[in-house]
């Protein structure tokens, strides 16, 4: 009874709670606690991620793949370097904690192999079946044979003979023969080779090589884990049956379910489909692990199930990639580095074998693939690049080595030797590829011949055509526009409508294409959609010569994410499914405009280069850059950014109210989506500088919303002279072919040098501050400086100004097609000692009551008749307008003056092609 009472009292007595004060009670967070391992795991993860990110910045500048940084980070943290610090490994990476870290890494590896499985696109192999099959087989047979031969001396030199000799030789052969397809994709993307003949064939061969390599690895693991040959046969049969089961009935069921839920058509997996997908990945990994292959094969096979229609696979990758690539995968490859001990490579024989492994692994791949490529019709440079790229190791090689280490086939020394060889060969791939296949020798698939020298239409030829009376030659009928955001669509549509000579146009041809340039793929077909025309075939024949063609280029930023690489390989599908381009094609159908759409997934620094390439390929006469930037509200301005600030005497038009900040401030800030080397100002200026044809920057400030009832567009052009102003005048005349457009053109001449009252020191300092505020300094792209004019070029330019002005203003105009357009234009001349002040006032007075003002101005950054900088400074002081240094460089001084005066008008800033 006494014992029972003591037991009851013990049960009811309050148990002593463990200390929960953490570090405040003296607890050491780095001490491993099996019951609460999260503390040390967080420390380990932060250390690994920190080292990986730091090294990725360094090696990224060398154009090396991220896996190099991840493995070298692990080597630094491992016994080779930091492990030599006393108690470092025992404190941060104790042996007891490695099980949890290894579990996390393997979960990440399974998910990564699932993403790799989604990357496998057998259509790539079908497109280049003959060449890719020959290269893939040559890249497997010779390396496998030489790898098996190399395994014999390695086995006798570095093993104790306890492992099966045949299994070891098979494993070494697989390690030598396999190609790292995921790293290969990223190298091709980084080097801009995806759309070249070399890149297409290497991708095709890499897919086949990758699949066969995984099959051989599964065979090796099955043989190693099996206790007998019969067991190994059962393992292989069970694996083969599972692959067939997943690739056919499971794949059909998954596609049916994704369609049933609407996820496939939407191109975005729902929460239910994500749940089904993750369960499928885990079950697949579980099955392949319990039958004796490895869990990673289950993840890879599950990736083959995911459909690629409508960008579904891309959306799936986007939902998983950050967690996998930032947290889980670096842990796995850091573990590879932690298991690597370069200190064991401590004698000449070991280093000799390291060199031998590198030589055999590289030259077996290089020679086999290069010879096969040369026999398939490639030249020496292309063959060398193909051989170099196919010798890439990286991720897959390290996975193979870790499997071998876990299975006991490799010891730490041989594991370290093969890890070092994988790093060396991966590091060599980029520089050797650039050596064999520099940009000047690259051949792009589907590349077209350029037209007219540089492939672009000549603007000055158009001006000369107008002066000769050749109306058709002066029109801008092929226009390229660059879009990357939905907010730019109203600007594109508005400007396209203004370019229409009339509403009676011929039926539109809506084509879906992606002209071949870097990271672009041409769509396989074009579709002609012909809306009904009320004008009949006779009207169509009359307007055939002046039909407007819009070449729309959609730019998507290429990042180091896997989803971006997916997009770069799926351009032909994206160009059809992209919502932004679909809107433009529908717009072209409804308004009878020929719309050709292209899509490019490129690095943000390469945007201007690809715009220039697009212009050459399409022979565009004009490039339209749409920009939508909200007006910054001030105390004196309306709350709505889109609401114009209007003068008292005009319901709509130009506002002259004082602005404390430029409405372009938001446009030219460093903070932006594509902020890698500079702001949007540098992007626009590079377009102006690099594009080999005329450029128009269209800043839409609600112009498209103004067409209601009898409302019209009214253009105002201050004509000072020079090539840019001549282009602006020709463009104004073309826009006035539209009956809803009127214009006022004022030729301005400056009189006298005593025009402006000199500013005192206070005003001068204020002007300097207003023109240098919000400035983003970017030394990588300095100010665009054009050569000084000579007397001859100045006289030629003045003569061209006079001829063009006389052609459009003379009463005996000999261009009958322009008679209607010229009747809607008011020409005037103005002489003023303060021309910017004068044109601002004239713009206000010329605006009809029911029209919206559109300012058209030449950028005038080269061959300008005169400088207006001093007057612009005075305007900034008068209106307290903060422009910064970038705004005048982008818009020119004339348009900047309207911004400084608080104008709410939309603007078209044009620049004639360089060299004219």
C-alpha cells in the first residue's frame, strides 16, 4: 500500500520542465542535439549558402556554371582547407549531424532530378536525329571503352581488392562516359549558343547521352546492390516495368487530370495538381529506392510525366526552383566537397592518375564527338566546339560519384580524384568552346540574309524620296516595336493606329514567327487570318503598297534560373501562347494590320543587341519604343497619375503648372526589374546608339483614352533643322494621312545672342542642382558623343532642311497623295531670341479644343542646329523642375523643355539612323 501511494504521489507531482531559456541559460546553439537538430542545421545551411553565393559571384564573372561554386565551397569547408582549423569540423559539421544534412540534401536531389526529367525533350532528338544519334553514340562508345580500360589500373592501384572488379570497372566507365546535360544547357545559354547549329545538335545529342547514361548508372547500382545475378535481373526488370508504367498509363492519367482541372490549358498547375505532382515524385523515389536502384531515379522518371503544353512545365519549375537551387541543392554539392579530401592526393602516383583521368575523360569525349560531327558535315571549328561541350561533366558526374561513394565502390581518395577531374573538365568547357567557336564564326539556325548593307531601311532615303515626290518610298510601312510589359500595349496600339493612312486597309496577315537570332527559335508555321473587308478587292489593290506591317518583339529576361533556361528552349511554343503577343495579334486582326510576332529570351544586357539584330532581320524602317511612366503627383497636381494638369483656358492639352519633380523620375531610377548594369536610361540610350535604323521613343500619357466623340489627335512639331527634325517632319506628314490627325509645324529660328538674361550665381547653382538631381551614374555607358560637324556637312544639312520644308509648304506641291495630309497641317515660321519659351506657348495656342496634344520632336543629339542648354537651365529655374542629367540625354533639349514646363502631352522623340 505504501508503494502504491508513493507511485500516485509521483505521478501527480509536477514534473521538472527542462530549461527553455536557450542561450540565456548558457545553451550552446552549435552543440548538436539529436532531439532538436534544427539549430545546428540552420547554422550549417547558412554557412553553405553564404559560401556558395559568394563564390558564385566570383565564378559567375568567369562565365562558369554555378555547380563549380557549390562544389568548391564544399571543398573549402571540408577537410582540405577549413577542416584543418582546430575544432571547426567537430563544431560546425560533426559526424552525428551529417545524417540530417544528408537527408535534406537527398530530398533536394530528388526534386532536382525531377526538374532534370522535365528538361528532357525528345523532340530535340527527332529534329536532328541523324547527326545527334551519331554524335551521341560516338560520345558514349569510345569513352565507355577507354573508361573501362582506365578502371583496371585504378582498381589495382587504389583499392584493396575487396570489391567486385567488374562492378568497379563498369562504374568507372559510366563516370567517364556520362555528360552533364543540365550544366550543358546552362553553358549553351550563357555562351548564346542555343540557336546556333552547334547548340541545337549538342542539345539533341546531350539528351540521348543523358538518358543512356542514367540507364547505365541504374544498371551499375543495381548490380552493386544485388547479392546475385538473378537478383540484379529482378531489379532491372522491376525498374524497366516501372518506367513503362509511369511513361504511359501514369502519364496519360496525369495529362487527363491536368486537363480536367483546367491547369494544362491555363499553363499553371493548381494547388491540387502540385499536390498530385509532389506525391508522385515521392512515391516514385520511394519505389526506385526500395527495389535497389536509387531514389534519384524515381525523381527523374517522374519528371518525364509532366506535359510541356502551354508552358505548364515552366510554371511547375518556377514553383520549385528557388527552394531547390538556393537551399537544397547547394547542400548536396557542398556535401560532395565536404567528402573530398585533397590532402589525400599526397604523392606523384596519385596526381599522375588525376592527370590521366582528366586526359582520358576529355579526349575520349572530344575525339569521338568531334570526328562524328566532322563526318556529319560540320567544319573543324564546329566539330571542336561540339567535342568540347560534350565533354562537360558537372552535376551529373558528381551525382554518379556520390552514388559510388555511398555504395562503397569508391573510397575517399578515389572519390577526391574523380571530383577534381569533374571540376577541371567543367571549368575548361567555357574557355575552350569560346576558343573553338567565337561569335564571328557562329552560324545561326534559320538566319536570314541582310538587306541593304546593314539590313535596315534607310531613313534619309525616305526623306529623299519625299523630296523627289516618291510618296511610297517615304512611308514607314514596316515598323518594329519592342514590348516586355502589358503596360506598354496601349502605347503600341495607339501609335499603330496613328500610323494607319486610313481605316480602309487591306486584310491583315497575322503571322507568328521568331526570326532566328541568339536565344530565338523560329515558329514552324504562319497563319493567315483575313477579316472581312467592306472595300472589296479594288480597295485592297490600291492600299496594298502602303499596308502597315508591325514587327512585334517580345523580350523576356534570361536569368540563371532553370525556368528561364526552359523558356529559352521553348521559344517556338511561347511565341504562340504568350498572352501579350496574343493581344497584339488580335489587335492586328481587328484593325487590319499585318502583325508578325517574335519572342526572345535573352540577358538584360543583350536587349539592345537583340533589338538591333531583329531590325536587321526584318528590314524595319522604324523602331518604336513604348514607354509608360506615371506622372509623379505633387501638391499642385491631381492625385491621379494619369490625369493631365491643364491650363485654365483649355479643357485638355498642355499644362504649364510648376512641377517639383520630373514625371520621368520613376523611369530613370536605378530601381527597376532589369537592374543589372544600369538603369532604363542606359537601355534606351543604347537602343538609340546601336539600332541601325530610325528610332521613335513614344511616351504615352493617356493619349489613347482621348478619342471620344469628335476628339482628335493634334501633333505639334517645333522644327529647328537637322536629320532628326527632318525625320520628325516626314513622320508628321505620314501621321496626318490619318483623317483623325491634325498638326501644327513651326520652323523656329533663333535671333540674336542677347536673348537670355544671364543668371546670377544663386540661379546658376539652383539650375545645376535641378539638372543633376536623381542622377544614376553608370560609367559602363557614358554619354553619347557624336562627331563635330564640318562646314560641308552643316551646309548639306541646312540645304536638306530647306528642300524638305519647301517640298511640303510650297503651293505647287507635286505629291498628289499628300494633298489631303498637307491640308490638315498648319505650317508657320517663328523667329525668337528664346525659342524654347516660344514653342511652349505656341503649342498651347495651336491646340484645338477637342483634341489631345502629341508632341513630336527630334532628339537632336547629333548635327543639332544649335544648343538650347542655357535656355533649358533657365526653364528649370523658372518652373522649379528637377530633370536630372539623364532626361536631356534621352529626350533632347526641346522635349525636355516641355517636361520642365509641366507638359502633360504625350511625346514622340525621334532619331534618324546614325551615319546619315
